């Protein structure tokens, strides 16, 4: 196990570095001049040249890349060319907000998907299965921005239960913070639940038809015990895989929800960095998201061994 984790950690570093390097090269090919974008169209040639020198983009690409790698090795992600703040500081501020939103919505999705998917599987082709599958299909058909907009219209504009597009830190007002968290979590959680529910149903259908499940039933075990003690843990493996991928996707893909509800997370930071050609912010955010993505998938792989003791790590 220790050797496996060590190999995966080395692979994690290489993958994150590869992704960040790829983004670095892509940013070099983006049309337009960051210095002119910062100073505006009225800037003189001397002002633009001075800004390019300040940003360090007047040097060859390989020199910029080597300088970026050198700073990265020291834990220095650079400074924002727009705000002047250290990128690491901005990431430290934004990361807990995004993790809170992503993990809470994922938990909501699992709480809905696991029991509903199990009910649909054990009532295959029945009215309950049809109703649950229809709800899942309906959830898949509605994009997150549609669900978020509808919730905003109903609960913010019409009912006035939640303030519109604001953020309150938990340490400032815990109650208000949690109240503002509900709508974005529900928006993402419903979408997650629809995806995970279909996987849970398919996985459970495959498991309950296995020989060991029929043997457990033949021994006279109660149906609930067979389901909870034998079928559920094995059926959760594919769901766990999909959950890890969903979390990784949401880490950088919550931009619409964060924008709709005014939630300042990593996605909106990345969007503003791309829009303003703030290269250090883009590189730092992508690097952090890639590290988190690979780390989450490593955690999922390790959880397999707990859910299924037959799995061994070489």
C-alpha cells in the first residue's frame, strides 16, 4: 500500500505540472497583448513597453517558463497583474468557499441518489422505478444555470427568503452564511443526484443478480440484510468512481452557479483571470484544481479497498 501511494503521489506531481505547463503554453498563444489589455487602447508605445517589461512578457517564452518553474519550486505562484495580490493568497481565500460548495452539493447528491437508485433497482420496471427514472431524466435535462435561475426567481425575487447575489463569510455570520449556501448547493446537488442515481440503479441491478446475492437469499437472510450487508457496498464502487470525477469537474466548473448566486470561489477567479489576461492567476488556479482533481481520484482509489476487500494494491 505504501509503495502504491508513493507512486501515485509522484504521478500526481507530474500530472499537475503537465497540466499547468500545457496551460502556460496555451496562454502564450492567446491573441492580444496583456499589457495593452491592462493599460487600454489609449496607452502609448512607451507605456506598453514598460508594462511588458514589468510583467516579464518581453522575454522569450522559454525564459518565462523557466522563471515560472523556479518560482513554483519555491512555492511562489506569483502576483496578480491586475490587483497586485499574491496568487496564493487569493487561492487560499477562494478554495474553502469552493470546497464547501462542491462537497456539500456532492453529499446532497449522494443522499438522494443512493436510496432512490436502490429503490429503483429493486423495483425494476415497476411504477416506482418509472417514477424515479423519470425524475432522474428530468434532472439531467435541466442545466445547472436553468435550475439556479429558477430557484433565484422563486426564492429570491418572489418569496424574498434569500438575499440576492451576496456572500457572507461563516465567521462573520454563520446563520446567514448557511442560508446563502442553500440555493447554490441545491442547484448543484440536484444535477449531481440525477447523474449518480442512474449509475446507482445500473450498478445495483448488476449486483443483485450475482450468485452470492442469490446464495444469501437462499440461506434465509432477511432482504434488508442482504441488501445492506452484501449488495450495497459492492454497488457503490462505480458510484464512488463517478463521484470522484464529479467533484473534480465541479472544482473548476461551478462558474455559472457562483456567478448567479454571487459566490466568490475558484471558478469565478479563473474566469476573471482569463477575461483580464491575468496569466499568474490563471496558471495558479489551474494548477490548484489539477492537484485537487488528482488527489480526489487517489482518495477514491484507496476507498475501493475499504468497500471491497478483494482489491489489492500492488
